[in-house]
């Protein structure tokens, strides 16, 4: 796995934060429009409305801070990944340099021994081949160790990236759950307010209808009372 996986998780989180900001902006605008449309109302209703507006503003400010922290964490995580990558690369380079020095020393040793022996013919050829074979074995062993180290480094980077992705996923889920709970709470509060307004409107309509009937009865009684006198 490469850093594009973790970067993709951060990009997804930034998109979710931007969506939450947009939803909060919309809710705040709706609350402001409803507050203006209601005009003069009771003190309690006005306090509830202003409290809800302040709550939405605070949530919007938190989303702004969270978005800034996401950008900062993304930069820090990217910098950390680069540092780890450079350290692993430097370690492999040191290992390769060590092997190169070892093989170079063996080659120089072989040349000295061949010059000292001064053996010709088949015996000299066999001695040269034995030493050359020893050098090849060292080179193969060096390549094997370098490959093992590269594989171990790749596993370490993979583990680190997977941990970052899991942490980002868990954090995103927590934020999403918190935002969903806030929306549900806002929906319940809105339904409660609308239900209370509907009940008040029905009660006012019933009261006005009752008063209207009472006035009509009084008018009829007055008319009946005036008929005998006429």
C-alpha cells in the first residue's frame, strides 16, 4: 500500500466535513428566516430560537476548526511518512554500501593471493575459479539480504499506512455518528416546535369558533329581546 490510500481517506474526510458545513449553513439560514418570519413572538419562543441559532453557529465553528485540523494532520502525516521512507531508504543504502565494500575487499584479497601464489596451468585456473566462486556466493548472499531488507521495509510501510487508514476511518465514523445524532436531535426539536405551533393554532381556532358561536347566540338573544318591545 502507498500513501495514496491514506491521502484518499483524508480527502474523503475533508469532503464529509465540507458537506456538514454546507448542511449547517442551510440549517442556520432556515432558522434565521423562520425567526424573521415569525416577527414578534413570546419571550420563550424567541429565546428558544436564538438558542438554536447560537447552537448552529457553534457547530459551524467546530466544523471550521475540524477542517483546519484535518489539513494540518494531513500535512503532518505526509511529512512523517516521508521521514520514515527516507530513513528506510537510507538504511538499505548503508546495507548495500557495506556489501559492496565487503565484496571489494574480497576481490582485492583474491588478486593479492593469486599474485603471491604465481601458480600456472590447470591448478592455477582451478584456484582462480574457486576464489571467483567465493566472490559470486558473497554477491548472491548480499543481494538476498538486500531483498529481505527491502521486503521488511515494505511490510513496515504497509503496516503503518494500514494503521493510519484504520484510524482515519474510525475517526470519520465517530464524526459521522455525532453529526447524525445532532441532526436527529435538531429534527426532534423542530418537530416538537411545529407540533406545539399546530396545537396552539388548533386551540386558537377552536377558541375563536366557540367565541363566534357564543357571539351569534348573544346576538340572537338580543334580537329576540327586542322583538316584543317593537
